[in-house]
C-alpha cells in the first residue's frame, strides 16, 4: 500500500516539476528588437502599456509577443515618427478596434457602470453595514426595569443575602 | 423572509454568471459597423500584376473574408465558404493576411478557391485599418461601401443562414429601390 502510493507520487512530482519548468520557460521573453532612437522607443513603450493586445486580451501591447501586437507597435512607431500626438494615435486605434483596446476606457455613458459601479457597491455596502449596526445597537440597548420588576428584583436580592448570612 | 435575501443575491449572481459566461470574450464589438469601409489598393494574389481596391466594388453588395494559410480556424471555415460561394448569393472576396504568396496559393490549390479574388495584405496594414485581430473575420459591405456587419471567427452555416443571407437580401432590396 505504502509502496504503491510512493510509486504514484514520483510521476506526479515529476509532472509538477516539468509544469513549473515549462512555465518559467514560457515566462522568458525575447528582447524587443531596438529600432531607431531610444526616446521614441520609450514613448512607444509608455503608450503601449495603456493599450490592450487584442489577441491575448489580458496582456498589454507593450508586453505582447503576438504578431498583431508587433504590427500595431510598428504602426504606432511610424505614426510617432510622422509627428502624431499620443492622443491622435489613441484615436486612430479606437476608431478601428474600439474602446476595448484601451486599458483605461474613456468615461462615457456605456462605461459609467464600469467606472462608478465599484463605488456604488461600496456605498451600498456601507449603507447596509450602517443600518445593521444601528439595528444591533437597538437590540442590545438596556431596557429599564419597570416598577414591578424592580420590586421583585430587590426581593430576590434580599432573600438571597438572607440565605447567605444564614 | 430570512432566506429570501440570500436567495435573491444568489439568483442575481447566477443570472450575471449565466450571461457573462455565455458570452465569447474574444468577440470585440467593432466600431466600424455602419462606417465607410477603409479604402485600400492591394495586389491580387493570383495575378500580382493586377490590383484590387474596395472602391472597385462600389454599387455591389459583397463579402470580404480575412484569411491566411497559417490560420487554423480558416481551414474549418474553408469548405463552408466554397459552398456559400457556389450558391451565388453574394460575391466573396478574400483578404490574404500576412501570408506567404506560395503558401496562400498552395492552400487555394489544395482546398479550392471560394474567392472571386484575394487581395494580398503582406504587412497587415489594411488589416489594422479594418480592425482585424484574428482570422477569420468576415465583413458585409454594401453598395455605398459601408460596412454593415462583421463576423469574428468561422462563418458557420447558422450564421450564414440567419445573419448573412437576410442582410445581403435586405441590402440588395434597398439597392434596387434606390
């Protein structure tokens, strides 16, 4: 029994190790080929960090190694060389790929939920919390004894102390 | 009453998940719908000496299909395109995206050619203008050169029957009455 479990655990461990190894390999990136001057590349890098790679979707255009991302970087590079401003380039891209390409979409009626939703939820949570705490305080508030209850309590205390002295 | 609130929250989460998970996150809505199709002038695949431009198609309803020999889904779509082309419902033009000419020609030789012609977009510039981010992508363009529909991924028989054909028929009717 013990042996068989051991036998099973060896391939499992190997599998895990190879998975980790392949993961780290996948993480290694080819260096970006340097094209032209450094200032432009820096500007490109900064701008493309704001942009989404549409193929991988959760990667920025700056990080992506997808072919399309490289094409888009080339496109941006050329537009920068042509003297276009970052704003103009972003307008160019959103005209073609929509707001989805922006990691920080513009504030428009369609993105209100996206921008303000979390704050609405936060406020709603605070309101619920406030309401709950207020109600709880009412629950544990001391209720003053009525006259009858006070008399009974005093009687109980008196009989109790008598018993103790007895 | 005690269970009503958690149950309500649960139902809301279920509804959101059902809608959210049922959607394809790869389908990015195109801002180009109902905008003029970007112009281009490209060499043709089979006759490199000749060019093809979106302008050439003025006055016609046509379909532009972005494809490449390296694109896996295009292989799935290809026999369907041949069928659609045979039906003669609408002319299908190809945009051969970042492909090698020999590879593209081999592909058409091997699998058949559904396209009236294919234009060669070697550096992917035209594809960027069309907001292409993954082949196959297919556009329906009307007589005035306006993009009326974009489909991302293979055009399945269902999509063809329910979206493309009715739209093409409607556009042809509109064109005839104009």
